[in-house]
C-alpha cells in the first residue's frame, strides 16, 4: 500500500516519543478568537545565557538522542536553514486577519495587498540586517530574504553551524534512515532573541516527508486497477457478502465492485454543482515538492478523455520560488512519488474549475522548502486559493517549527487568500503512534481543513449515499467466497488539537471542544470510490500515459479548492479565509451520516496486469475500529467536519 498523505508525513522525531512523553509536550491551549499562535508555545522558547547567547528550547528533535546516535556529522558537509523573524505588532496582525475574515465585522472582505501588509507588519530592514550580519560574521552565505522579510535563508558547513549555534551535530539512525541533527538545543545571540521566532532546517526531520496519495497496491512504477470496474456505484456486483456489522445497505444484496474512478461530471453532479460557472478569472495555487515533466500533456490527454477544455501553458504555470535550497533529489523520497500527487491535485482542480488558472509552486526537493513555497504564494499573492495535500502526522513538533508557518497563514488571511489542507489519511493516528493526535498544518485555526468521505454515485450522477471514510481490509477466498478481516487500513484524519484552542468560529457554531476541531469540511477521499486520473508512467512494456483510480484527503482538498474557485467566480470576489463563513452557514453542506457498508475490489498482484494473478478484498466504509476517537454523526464530526458541498453550497454569499 502506498500512502499519500501528501501530508509531508514527516515521521518526525517527536513521533518517536512514547505516548506519555509526547502528550506532555504541547502547551495547554490558549483562548482567543483564532487561537493566538503568538502566545502558544509553538515559537522558540528562549532562555538567556551568561555568555550573551539565548537558548532556543526544544529546537533539537526528540529523535536526536543517545539511543539513535551513530556518530558525529561530517563537519565539512553542507547545511541550509532559515532564520524566521516574527511580525511587527503580531497581535494587531492577527486581529486584522480575524476582522477581514468575519462576516459580521464591518471590515469583512477589506483585505490588504501584500505591499500594505509588509508596510504594516513586516519585520524591519534593520532587524533583517542584524540577522544577516550575524550570519555572515559566522561565515555563512546569506542566500535570500523574501520581500516580507519573514526569514533569512543561509547555507554553510556543519562546522560553521556548530560554532554559530553552540551545539554539536551528530548522525542518528531513525526509521532506517541516517539523519543529521544538533545533539542539543541551539542558541542565538541574545540581541536577536526578540526578533527570531525559530530556526528551521538545522536538523533532517524533513527527509521523512512523503506524498499523501493512496492507490492501495504494490509500489510498482506503473499502476493499473484490476477489473471489474463499473462506472458507478452498484454497476457491477460481486458475490461476496457484506461483513458483519456493515450491512446498512441492502441493495445490492452483495457487495458491489469498486468503481473505475469517478469523473468531474459525476462528482459535481453528486454535489449539486451546476455547470453555470467554470472558474474563469480565478487562480488556484497547488504546492508540492518536485514537478512532473509530463504534467501538461498528461492533464490535456486526461481533459480530452473527460470532455473538458485543454490547458494552455499560460493557464497551467509551474514555478520554483526563489529562496529554496537547490539540493540534489532526496534519495529517501523518490520524486516520482510526488508526480502522482501533482497529477491528482491539478486534474482535480481543473476538473472542478476548468477555466481557472492553476499555478503549481514546487520545490526541487521535499526538504523543508515547502514553507518557503507557501510564503512565496502568500507574499506575492500568486493566487486567492491555495490547496495543500501534505502535513506532519502529528502536532508534536519542535518549538519554532509551527510559529513561523502560522505567521504566514495570518498574512494569507489578511490578504484574502484561502488556504486548504488535507486532514490526513490515518484517522486519529492511534494506529500508527498508539495515541490520538491531529495532523498539522491541518489543525491550524487559520486553514480550512478538508476531511474525507466514501461517496456512492449512481448512474444518473446522483448521490446515493455518502459516509465517513474509514476502512478495514478483508481478504477474500475466490472459491469459498469467505472474507477474513486482516485489520484497519486508513481513513480521513481528524480530531481535536492539543496545540490550538477552540476558535470562536467553532464556539459560535455551538461546538464545545477542548481545542480546535479538525476537519472543517470534507469531500470524496476513499480510494475505493476515488478519482480517475491520467499520468505518464513506466510500465514493463514502456513509458506511456494511462489512467487509474486514486484517493486520499489529498483528493478532497483540491476538489474543494476547485469548487471554491467557482464560488469566488460567482461572488465576483475572493472569500479568503472562509471558515467563519462556513460555520455560520452550515446548511450549505450535506450532513454526512453513518452508513456501515462495504465494497469489493480486485488488485493485480504485480500492480499492472494479471500475469502474476489477482487478489480480491472487501473494504469497509465508516469504520473507525483503528481510529477509536473518531465518529461520523449529525452536525459537525471529526471525520467530515460540517459535511460536503450540497446544492446550497453555491448560494453562499
């Protein structure tokens, strides 16, 4: 099974902590409108030293310990990092972002331009100069500072970093990979302590990131779904009985086969989205690592097959932002794994909004460059909608990791940019870590977190039913027709943040949570009922274009982003950070309810053809046996949020 939590699933250090130790790490939530990231312990906690330096507590990841230690790092090896600076008058920046996002505020929709934001809130040039001067004094090359002065990127050697940051750098064996990190918390000059919010990139945590796609088959270069592959729910039915406890559907009487892969017309039909709008005049940014060399030809062949307009080079633009580290490809993470992510993201957005412009903003590697890509999109106002299908599989990150990115999200809201994140593909993460945790950045109160569903679409493009995405696997005997459960597989991410307090938009909607609830909304994600994409792949008989079904919340996020482009087009304005609007208009969403049922699927054993045989399975819907804190129910729930778009969605103001 190949996961696609485009969630920069950084199996981060912290993940390796024992549950009890890890759960003690987050600060108790603070109470504000959109939890004040300026006050929670996500920034760099600091302690002054007599030497004139200040320690950034928690800056060394938890995996940098004696148990994982293998030896010293090469002092001459290269290192690149970013020193992040906080906003001037951060509380005012946050309050402004709140006011322009609140439909009840007289400031609603009165967004700033990026130039106006910089003038009001960006770190001063003097502060930037102080950071740059110190870095140069330590022998580093200062690489780049963006126009909003949010960070200073630099590079040098490990030896220089050891001297500058007052910490020895070692190598550690983590999850089978050799990774580098400071062996202790780093320090900076005390004169910079009130300016710097974090230093990101000194450790190698980001090498654990991976795309968030679920194709659910052996990880071969090429991939095909095995027939039978009906075009719609119940089009062809298996001989396998529904598993015990998953018999809510009585027609058909046996489990139907998984679909070939839904098309944009089927999804928009099921969600009641009219063909009146096509996204013309709107721009959606997609942020990923790497960039597929065949993306334009793939999207256009796929569009022809779907009866959609092809994309021109001016409509599909690929950008590598300045300031990223042009390191060699991360051998721990194949670029081709991210090609499928880009393909899914762009085809899903184009399918929902075929006239919208799509800007793909990618890093040439999947190191910690995606934060720079987000800052580029926001500060250059590249698009009014941003979809992101990546994230950390936990909130338990080193201090200083979260705060800089939250600052970028505050700027996005202030400028009327809506940021959408997939909620994750491993439920509440209990099955992976032994304790429940929301994924971040999906848990940020400044993003719209998109959960996932299992969607049954009928022959008339109608919604037969829709329920929460949570799946167990049953291996089926093709002779006896007996199916045996092997365990829980995956499902939409969700839960309650331990890092961020419940935001007022959730409180005002009547939710009573101990923290920020995840997700906010949802869309199709189940790979059994997934999306049909087209991509150039490497097969045993050559390299060529083919189509396959794919899922994950990295499908749900670009679907929702594409629909927001239609809503922006209708309104004639961007909706920006739309969570307050959504929670005030819950009736615009289809309330996803429990529906315990299952579907049959057949896989090629080699992933491409029947040469090595096939295997049959049953896959359940609305199954949280491996994600015990999750549920699907009336109103908001921690699998589907407020729900999925309904025919009333396009009536949102």
